[in-house]
């Protein structure tokens, strides 16, 4: 089983749509959780950290359910510029250090 | 300013060449990382430096040799690479702490796209 699992997509949605991405992780000891966004041939960029209380940043809402080891990202009112790959990322303690474990990413394509 | 810079942006090298990738950050971060990313795959951790000391080597072949000259700079020396080493090489940095890499946010540079012929 992969440490972080995501639906690879692609999700093809029209502008203005609401889209939700899900992610599950296997290490119950993971302490930090993030969503990164990666455009084609570019570096990953932090979209938002994810907290148990849930957090919102404009059109983006992230939720964490520690009991179910489940993370979600909701994008409302999709824009063309939201088209990218969204990476679910958790930390894992290994060899005395915390490392980032990346999911394989979910591709989003927003069309006019 | 959450900026990590990397040079060069693109690099083409032969299997007998020796080259170096450079990474720089001026955010006062004490942890720096090298990742390798193949097309349509997530980044894979290669090395971690914490307080200028190598903390993690993810069983990377010796043809990749990292170096941390100071707290702002991270190099990756390349020698005798194989075509399958062609990839996007990403540098990242984070605040870090004395216990090693913390759970804090990592910021990525734009990467060096490496092609090995």
C-alpha cells in the first residue's frame, strides 16, 4: 500500500465548478499535512497547510480527519488558472527525521 | 520572501562529464533538500542537510555527491551519470530545527532540468 494515495484524475471541470480531491495516508504518526500545487514543468508550490480544525483560503478549503487518515481539498468557483496537479503531502518520521511523503498527485483541467 | 534559486535552469551532459547543480536561499532556513522528479511522478527525496550537516541520504548512488558550503548554499555534484538520471532536480529549504528536519513547510526552487545523453 502506498504511504499517500490520491486519485490521479484527470478531473475535467468547467469554469465555475466546485471540485473535491481526496487523499488517504497510511502512517498514523504523521504530524503535518499539506497541499502543494504543481504546474507543468514547474516546481511544487505550497497551496495550504491542513489542520484538524479545517482551514480556508479564499476559494480553497482543506480538511483533515486524523481518525480516518483522510485529507481533502475543495476548490470552489474553479478558474482556468487552477489547472494543475495537486499533490497531497504528509510528514513521516524516519531515521530520526521528519520527511515529506508525496502522493502521486491529482490532475485538474478547468475548461471554458 | 520565500525564494529558493537554482542554477542552471537546464543542463545537458554526457555520461563522462562532471557538472554541478547549485541552490541558494536567503531565508535563514537551516534545512535544505535535494529531490529528483521524473515526468508524471511526485518528487523523490535524495538528500537532506540540517545545520549544514548531511542528515539523510536516501540510498542515492555515489555518482551524485551533495555539498553544503554554508547555510545558504547547497550543491549537487554530478559525475558519470546515466541516461536514466535525466529528470528535474529540485532543491527545497525549510526552517529546520536542532532535532533535524521539522514538520515545517518546505519551499521549492524552480529546479534544474537535467538531460544525460
